[in-house]
């Protein structure tokens, strides 16, 4: 049996893009830890069966810390930016400015 395929930054970006367009809802994993409560740190969300952890840097989307797909595949920051890499492939880098702004509004409003 082969190992499951890795989660690519583009795959996670596709989920976040659908959230930004309002196609799938986003919800906090721990409602007691809202985006505004965690001024600087990881905030975990669910969206379309995915679990996505985003680093909140002073109320701004900074980077995706990790993602777990509905099929159990998992990837994190180090998978997208291995030691010695010269290119950081964060899923957020694949979103347009408008998509990032829409996503930021949605994560702030998530409950």
C-alpha cells in the first residue's frame, strides 16, 4: 500500500478560495478561541471537512500552519517550506488580494 499523496499548497488554497467566495462555510474548531481573541497565534478552523490552522499575526492572515484533508492527509508549514528552501509555498500566497481580504473578514466573523 502506498502512502497518501501530499497536500499541496494549491490544494489548500483552493479550499480557502471557496471559503472566500462563500461556497463553503468556515467555523472555529474551538469557539472560545476566536480570531480576535488570539491576537498573535494559531487559530484552527474547519471548512468543507478540512481542518486548517492559520497563524494570526496581529489580526492579519500570516500563513497556514497546517491542513488536514477530509481523507486524513496532513501537511504543515515545514512541508511547504522545508529547511534550506529558497521559496516559501504557503497556500495563502496563491490567493489574490481580494480573496485574502474576503477570507480575513470571514475568519474574523467565524464562530
